[in-house]
C-alpha cells in the first residue's frame, strides 16, 4: 500500500502490485505491474488478514539479493 495526497489535500491509499528482481550483485529492479486506488467502502480485499501473510519489503529485498526463495505464507504445507 502507498499513501498519497490528492490535489484537494485528502489522503488516498493505493494498492500496488509489483515484481522485484535482482539486477546485479547489489542492485534490485522494481517493476510496478499495476496500482489501484483502494476503495475504502469495501472490505480491504488487498490487505492480508493476519500479520503472518505480510512480507516486509526490507526482508523481501534482502532475500532476493541473497538468492533465497520467498515462500508464500498463504500456501498450506502438505
């Protein structure tokens, strides 16, 4: 989620979907796939329901730079 301010000074939140790839030994490339204004009148569909499904950007970046996989916390293990 990214927060912004409209031209009227009102806060607005965006759902942002992106890909993060390694672009060198110590560089990353972030590609924004899409971004949508969050509809606050609906259930917050894009927000994880619990903190276990949140991956912090800093952790994600470190894992990608280190060549480690990022597991999906929402997938059940068999």
